[in-house]
C-alpha cells in the first residue's frame, strides 16, 4: 500500500499475513506511534515476528485473532489497513462491524482487494495463480 501514515499514532493491519504492510507502517508512524498486526494464522505471525526482530522495530506487535472479533478497545485505532482478506471471508459484514467499533471517529480505513468485474473464462478458473478459482 502506498498510503502515508506519517504523524499518526495507532495503526491496525488486519489480516497482516507475514507483516510487510505492518513493518512499513511502523517505520512511517515512528517511535511515537504503534502498529498492531492481526492475523488468525500462527504460521504467518511467526514470519512477521521474525521480520520484526530482524528490523529491530519495537513499535509493532503481532497478535493472533480473528478479524470478526478483534481484541481491541472501542475507538482505539487511528487507521486500519486491510490488504487482501475479504475474498477469503464469508463474514464480511461482521468484519466491517468490528472495524467500525475499533476505528476512532474521523479515522481512516485503507483497503486493497482483488475484485472480479466479470465472470472468469472457464480456462482461467482452474489455474493455481488465480485467486478467484
Ligand atoms: C492474502 S493474505 C494478505 C496478507 C497481507 N495483508 C499482505 O498484504 O501481504 C490474507 C491474510 O489474511 C489472513 N486472514 C484471512 N481471514 C482472516 C480472518 N477472518 N481473521 C484474521 N486473519 C485472516 C490470512 O491468514 C492471511 O494471512
């Protein structure tokens, strides 16, 4: 994601995976800010923590939790990043509900997702590189 988070305090990276966006955000918010990367996959979080340690960043933490039930207080996030989890989730309404709860009034949500604008050709459906198949 190319959005700038400079000067902000608390950033939540929902479905952080191996943590790339969280680590970039941690550099942007600086020592006064904090980043919380959340993912339900322990394997992804292990990779994220490994990268965090290599970079020596102390303003980012990775938490194992479900996007539908965030372990965060109401109105506690200035910004939320979501990069690529909606296609994987049937419970999108619940995710948006919990996001509305944790995001401060006037906070921002930066989202990125692959969107299918028309049906895939049948020969494209079975390809492993195609996330919609
Ligand atoms: C396509 S990956 C994207 C990872 C990361 N945002 C990135 O851009 O590299 C989606 C990630 O979301 C996580 N995820 C999917 N659904 C989730 C949910 N309901 N709660 C928590 N994490 C979820 C997966 O474990 C996976 O790490």
